[in-house]
């Protein structure tokens, strides 16, 4: 029995591969499923009705791009996510069609486009998708015959994307609640769960949920305000309601570290506020809350009463906006352009993508491969630098393509080109949004048969497309693994340490913001409350990015995945240090004595030292750390958490002895 178990483990797929192949527990987006079915099948029906199947296929290709890009929740962000990338996709079609049928001219043009696409990916989500469509459509147009004249294909693709946008907007008048309002209400619900969990073992999990919810809500509201430059009173009011939940979040650690569970009436009242936010209710009586009996509970009581006042005040949009108004569109464009042109990360991403696309095109120009635009297409999907682990995506792309070809083969073999393609597309298109939420391999398996069906309407190759496409995909994956992964050391080293070091540096600054820093006259300079709130949000955003990088690294093969797993305890420990800092500040605000400046300075120095050590190595070695101080003082829990963070995993260079 033991031998059988050992053999089973020996021949089982590696954990990093199983992580990518395991479907994610996400609900099926039924509205997107219906929309994809209509958006991709209707243009084919119109094309056959007008005896122009190629034109219908191009409209469906544009619709496919719109379906892939429709990932936002807020309608105004969905407009940007669908409409703006279509312009870049049309530009890509034009550039690719100009070099169709050429060899080395196509290599040069597509390599240059790949450089621009990779650099655009560092700007933001909309720019990243725009760069993807720019390169993707350039590759397709350089490898497939398109209708003439040159402007027909770009126009048809944009028409498909706009068709998806129109279907998306049809539900806008019927939607009763703003996505931004629902998101803010969800944040209140998560804060209620956090307060209910104070002093229990599930507190850390609830705090992470609050961080994710706050990030989502701020992103949605700021994106909408960026569109309207702060003129929307409803958005300013929602932002005020979101801002006033921050003191509640800050008070929660003070309750948790002192192991003082709150009365059930407190989280219940926060849940009532969540419902009021969601329904946009105003007015209401003064809340009846249990009398506070400690500095921590007084902080919760004060924060909750203030939140009630703001949520129930119909004129709350007049509350000061801590985050400030976003800059004008022209200013943001100039800033983004300057950031891209002078960013080393941007150039590295762009050059890596350009190298792989150039190699793919050069290979298909030198070697007789049957219409191998699919090689560069594979490189484009796998190596898009902001999409996660390159190695695991290459492997999952190969697996997903093979699964997609299994679906496509009988369709191409048995379904003749004509009206039967329409009901087939009605069945295949919904799989894209339904499986995309399950993981990358599942998305690839869903997209592959759809692209093959549409490309078959342009080149009429039938089932003969299947085997070459599998070979092309494998070639593209090999190019990515060699030229886009192994040749770039940064891709097979974890970047958790450097990102966590940045968060620890920000944490040291936050400690100074919370308790003040010494000035030249021997006094103490203390930033205002708004600056402390911004500093705390910055740290939690940093830690959220670290966790995202951690999840990415876990999908890498050894040694990267194994090293990444070793960092998790330190990530958790740093989060606890942030909570302890906030809890100490709340106690001081409600009667506890201020800590000595020397004690604050010592803690900041320990954090800076930890940050420097984190930048120095990827190997973590436990060390003994003692931070002497007043065991009854307000900073005692904070010193304990800092010492625990360093004792759990304090990095030193390999070969160095621990102390």
C-alpha cells in the first residue's frame, strides 16, 4: 500500500501545474454568456444572408475582442474597456494588412508593434488591453487574406466591438443600482464581518477581505470620477461614505489586539449602514449603541457614529474629499507617456515581447510553415507581460490549445461552411465567458475553436487547420519558454522580496506618520489624520500587490514556487505590524499616553533594517530579535509584532550564519 502511494505521488502532475488546471470557484456570468452568443453568431448570420461570409467573420472577430475585454463592473469602465481597445485593434489590422504576403517586412513591423504593445501594458488595464489588440490584430492581418480595400477590415472589426458595446449598454437603463454603490455597500458588509471577527482566529482572513473590497471600491469610484473630473455629486457622496468607513477599519485592530470582542449590536449596525448605502437611504434617528468601556471601544463608537451621520446625510457630498480631484485627461496622458518612456520595467517588458515576436516571425519566414500566424498569436497571448506567470501560461496554453482542437476538429470536419456555422457559433461562443472565469487553460480551450471557425471562413482550409495549429502553438510556447523566460533572469526569480521590502519601507514611514518624527529643534512633528490614512492605504495596497505576486509565483516550477511559499509567513507578519501600529495610534487618540520618540525611532530603524535585508537576498533565515521597551506602554504590541516578523523570516545572504 505504501509503495502504491509513493508511486502515485511520483507520477502525479506537479503542484504548480495542478494549480493552473484546477477550475477556479467563480460563478458563471450568465449575462455575458448570452451576450457572447448573440454578438458572435448574429454577424455570421447577416454575412451569410448578404452572401459575404468573410465580412461576417470579421465582424465576429471584432465582437470576440469586445467579449474578451468586457471585464469591468461599472458601465462607464466597460465603455472604456470595449471602445478604446477597438481603435488600437483597427490600427493593428491596418498595419498587418500592409505587410501581408511579405517576409522580412512583416518581421520588422510586427517586432516594432510588439515593442509598443509591451510598453503600453505598464500603463493600466485599458492600455494593456489596447496593446494586446494592437499586436493581436497586426499578427492576424499579416497572416490571413482580408477583404479589399484596406479600410474594410478595420471598419468591420470596429463594428463587431461596437455591437458588443451596444448589447452591454442595453441593460443599463434596467439596472437599478450603480455598481459603485453596490461595491461600497459590500465594503461595509466586509467591515461588519471584520468587527464581528475581532479577537477570533478568522480576523486575519476578514481583514484581507476588507483590503480587497476597499481596493475594488476606490478603483471603481476613482475611475468614474476620472471620466467626469469630480463633477458627479453621487460619486462624491459615495466617496465620502467610503472614506468614513476607514476609521472603523483602523479601530478594528485595537479591539483585536486587546482580545475585546465587540457586542453584536456594533457589526449589526454596520450591516444596516451597508443596506442604507445600497438603497441610497438618508435620514434616520441617532443610533442606539452599547456604552464604550475602553479606548478601543470608544474608537469604534466614535467612528461608527460618524459613519452613520455621513451615510444618512443627503448633503454628504460636501464632505472633504481626502483623495483630491484627478488631473485632467491631457495631464494624465502626458504623465503616462513620460512614465512609459523613462521606465526600465516598461522597456524590459517591451523588448522581451518584441524579441519573441521577432523570432516567431523570422522562423516562419525562414522555415516553410503553413500560414503560421498562429505561432506569433501564441506568443502574444502567452507573453503579455501583465497577465501573470510566463512559464505556467506557456504550459497551460499548450494544454488548453490541445483541448480546444479536440472540440474544433469534429466541427471543422463535419460542419460545412454555411448556415450551419451559425448554430455552432451559438453553442461555442458562450463557452468563452463561462470558462474564462475558471482559469487560463479553460479560456484557451474555449477561444481556440471559435478562432479556428472564424479563420476557416477566411481561408477555407477546414479540418486541415487542426494539426498545423497544434504544431504552431507548441512552437510558440517553446519560443516563449526559451526567449521570453529562460533568457530573462527576472522571470525565474521571485520578486516578492523586493516588493515586500518596499512595503516595509512604507511601513516605517507610516510609524513616523502615526507617532511623529523628531525635528531639528528636538520636538516631534506629527502629520494630520488624512496623511496617516493615505499612508495606511498605501501600505495595504503594497501588501495586496505582494499577495498577487505571491499567487503568481506559486504557479512557477521549482525553485521559484518553493521559495515563494517560504515568504507567506513574513507577509502575514508584516500585515500584523500594520494592524498593531494602527491599534496603538487609536489608543493614543482615546486617552493612552504618547510613546517616547526614542522608542518610535528604534522601531522605525528595525523596520528599515528589515527592508534592506529583504532587498539583499531571496533566502530567508530565522534570527533572534529583541526590542526592549516599556512592556506596559502603548507600543508594546507593536514591538512584539516587529520582533515576530524578524524572527519568523529575516533574510540574510546564503552562507551567512544566523545570529
